[in-house]
C-alpha cells in the first residue's frame, strides 16, 4: 500500500450533504408551519450560507455565530417572523438525521480495511457525529476530527496538527487526504505537506490554481492510487 492513513473529508466526499441539507431544510420549515418555505427560500439561503462558510474558513466569523447568523440574515431578507436561534436548533437536529452516503462509499471503505481511516471535516460536532454514527460507516473510522472540536477549520494547519496528534502520525509521506473542496481539503493538504486527492465527480473545471496530487471522478478510483 502506498498510503497507510487516509484522511477523508465527510460532506460530498463520503456523505451526501446536499441530500441531508435538502431534507433538513424541508423538515424545519414544515415544523415551523411553513411547508413551502424550503422551496421559496432555498436559493437565498444557499447564497447566504456559502458566504458565511467562506468567512468561517477565512476566520472572519466563528462557528457559533454562523449557526444562527445565516437564519438571521435569511429572515431579515424575507421579512419572516421566526426566531433564528430556535430555528437553527431545530434545523441542526434535522440535519443530524441525514445519513445519506455517496455511491460507492461503503464498498470503498470496506476495500481499504488494511489502511487506517479517519474523517477530517469542517462543521458542527453534534451534527457531524450524529450523521456519521447513524450511518453504515459508523464503525469505520479510527478518529473523527471535527473543526468545531479541533478549534481550527480546514485549510488551517491547526486542524491537521490536531488530527496527526490524535492518530499518532509522524510520517507525512504515508498520509493521503481525500476531499471535494479545492480550497479547504486540497489547499489544506498542500499547505501541510501531505498528498491530496480531489474527488470531482461532476468534472468541474479547476480554476483555482490549486493542484492536487490526484483527481478522481468516482470513489472506486481511489483504490488504484492507494495500492500503487
């Protein structure tokens, strides 16, 4: 095996975050008596949420503030008389139930049983643990590294320091990070001096100037890389 330790991003790498998010958004609006709210406000929410997560990556906002601020901005933009704090708490409970997996995730992890597998993900600890532990991959990972607990967001070196300490890793050359985000997963791995694999199932153009060690379109393709 070329790599002993595989650090997987969670969302949109092994777990289908879009499906979990869509279901949670629909459920939370229905819970607050607005059954068409998910359809009406989804696009606006996505714009607001993406901007805040970019701010989080850059250190301009805290994860605690992001939880509520995205709904505060959404409700202000659409004059919705809802409590952002209560709405956020309910939304995150629903999101934590979203255990949907990317096609091939179970088979890939089974084939990589000889390796040490870990999750390294940005996100909220309670939500991510609920989703991972409620999924068929619950017993797959040696460590689950979550930014909120580590105190650092990918691509910051701090979250990788935290992961390496938790896993007792000393040799960076035997570690591979796999993820769908060029700016967090791949840039973080490059900055830290470990090999990177960009999971790009839709064949998106890479206009970021961030060059991964490998690029794959389907999860099964990772096996050839690891066993090289």
